[in-house]
């Protein structure tokens, strides 16, 4: 079982986690983290499926589902912003 990772939540993602600004998940990769979040917070699942950005130690990842994460990383989940 992976060590718990603290994940910061921003924007509309918070409302699906009972307003929490941070949650802990047991995951080793971004993909595992998103799966755990979708299972634990079903209201968040549609937004996760549409796409989110993940910041790990200040670097944004949008397509790197198998990027490793751990308890020493600062992980932040952000709703993906569409530009035009």
C-alpha cells in the first residue's frame, strides 16, 4: 500500500470534497490518485474525466498520468482552464 499523499484542491473541485482544501490519498502515480479521488468523491468524477491539471512541486502536468507522486511531493489538483 502506498504512503498517503496530501493533495491540494482548487476551484470547483473543493465542493465535491465537502469543501476540503486538502485530502489524503494512497497513490503512487497521478493515474492512481485520480482513480482514488473519483471513487471516493463521485461528484468529482465528471470533472476529472473532462481533464484536470496536476501540479507536482510547482510543475504542471496535464497528460502525464504515470508520473510518480509520493508523500514528500507538494501535489495540487486544478480544474483545467480552457483558453480561446
